[in-house]
């Protein structure tokens, strides 16, 4: 097991490209591999985002009240 975990997705992509090249036209294979790469990068970003420690935030107690009340509904804008 001399391979790192990061090399596994690259090897899988290379193997998929090799096998697809035997059946699918090269232009379609190129688009498929690009889409597959984006999926892998998206999953990697989700995993990294979930594994980060939370940003420092104020205490988990009650929030301090603000001076202006916040409304959930937007104000109406008159339309001509």
C-alpha cells in the first residue's frame, strides 16, 4: 500500500478513460471524464468543508439583542 489515498481517484479516472475509449467516441469520452472530475472535486470539497473545525463564534449562550428589530418579511415596494 505505497499509494496515497489521493492517487486513487486519478487512477480510477485513467482506467475509466482507457475503457471508455474502446467503446465511446473520443469527444464524448473527453466530456464524460471532465464531468466525472467535477463530481470528484465537488465531493472532495464537501468532505473538506465538513471536516474543518467551526469558525470561532461568540459563546453559545443567548444572543445580545440588537437595537433595531429584524423583520422576516421584505418591505413592499410600490410599482408604477
